[in-house]
């Protein structure tokens, strides 16, 4: 998974996904706190926290936030920008804590980057282990049933003088995005690979980890999830009391 850290930690990744900002994060973080019944002082673990855009909102609301991510560059950015939260370089497939957190979130498709679905099950198991009894788990993934057949195969974007050429394809049950970056006469190539998730397999993983699924919503966290209409699936689950 060397591509993962090499691409996600670059300035170019931040440029290409600049629209994934605090305003975008608030659309998910606020409903999670409201409908999840989270209160100031509750302990929250943000798995695959990236640069901390969701963690910042949770921390600003008074939650006791810890963010973990495999990308050193992302964690360094989060530490500098979100001093109210704690951040650690950590592989979410490994157990981080035992019965410590009131809530665990795993947002913006932080699973499905390896070719082994056992890796994803390990991450779900780690989330269950980290939660207190009765704790909330919110998992946000792309909906492969909707996204895969509607891929835009070719796209070019110009952002702050950087040219991004993006090619998308389906390979062995996954979505592959090849990104060519051109800046100041130099060219760099990167690749993203993520599993095209199906609701049935996500539900099965959660049940294997002992979770009780409470509801499914789309990426707004407000509307019901539609297998043939929602680009994202957000699953709300509880660790049994």
C-alpha cells in the first residue's frame, strides 16, 4: 500500500480534494453528534482521520477527540491545525484501545484500499474493541452499486496552476483512479485503488464484529440510503450494551 501514503500526503492531494473542506465535513459531523446523542466530554476516535477536518469539528463541539491515520504527512498537518485533538500515526487495522471510547467514526471511505477484505474486517474489529458497551460506530463508504456503473472515465482539472489528468476504471471489484499531475514542466503519476463496496458485504462485516446496525443513511446523514441512488452509504451501528 505504498501508493496510499505517497499520494495522500502530498500537497497535490490537498489541492485536488480541496472541496472536502470544513463546510463539507460539517454536513456529516453535525448530524453524527446530534443523532448519535454525543455530549461534550464524550470520547471519540476518528479512524482514518486524514488531515483532521472532521476531528476539528468534533473537538470544537467539546468532544474528547483522538485521530489516527497511517499517513505521517496527514497526521503532522492535523496536529498543526487542530490543537484541541490528539493525533497518532497508527494503522487502523490494528487494535488501538479496549473499551475506551463513546463513539468511533470511520469517514470518507477509509476502508477498502488493500486487496484483502480481511484487512477491512480487522479494522471493523478494532473499532468494536475500542468502544465502550453501547458505544456508537459510524461508517461512511462509497456505494459501489451506484458509483461503479457511473464512473467518469476521463477528466482534466486545473487548480492553482496545477493540471490534473484523471482516468478512472473498474478492475477486479475495485475502482482505480490514475492521476497525472503536471506542474512547472514536471509530471508525476499517482494511483488510488478502493473497493467498490456493496451494502450486503458491509452489513456482514459489522455483524461479524458483533455490532447491531441501527440505520442506513446517504452521505448527508439525513436521507435514507438508496442502493441504486446514493453515492455514499453511512451505516450507524452500536456495540451491544
